C-alpha cells in the first residue's frame, strides 16, 4: 500500500516547519499527482499544520540569532519558497534593530583585531558585513561606532 500525499506531508510537518513550496517539492519528488498534492497542502493549511507566515517568523528569529542582516534573511526565505509579500511582511513586523545587530556582529568578529587602521582593513570588514546581509548604512554605522571606540 502506498502512502498518501497527506500522510507524507503531515509526517514531514510533524518533525519541523516547512514552507508550502518545500512540501510541494518533496511531494512532487515522490511522484504524486499535482491535484492530490494541492488537496493535501490545502488540508494541511486548513488544519494549521502548514503556515508560511509562521514559518517565516521562525526563520527570521533563527537568522537574527545568528546575526544575519535583512538581505541575507530575505534571500534565505526566497530560497525556501516563501512569497515576496510574506517575506516583506515578516521583516517589517520585526522589532530588530538592524544597526545594532550589525554593530554587535562586527564587534564579535573583530573583537581581537582592534580599531580599523587603514582602508584595506575597512574594506575587509565591509565585505564581511555585506556577506552577512547588512545594508551599507547599517555597515557604516557599525564601523563608525567601531572606529570611535
């Protein structure tokens, strides 16, 4: 007897949250029919097992705890199949101070390096913070505070 798409979806969601798109991809890989997949996803959503906005909020908290900026979080959410509106709504609802997060990330990374002494060192720190997903104004704030101490 083969398992139904609903059974597989609930089994996956029992272990951890996924986006609707991720579950859909997993069910497609298992060769379920698209209409069966959509019915299963709709039932999971109706029963509260599947909620993209809840998943986005969990993902946001996880990334903030890792010290990631908005750009990196936005990219990660998009890769997980969340809609642009879910991503932007979640980021806009966040009470995170992105400037302070950038500052703490820079201070943690370069605590033993001392203040910025030349342009090469400054460029290195800017590249690092850009890679962590921070915007230029947040990086400028983080490095300005860093160079004043």
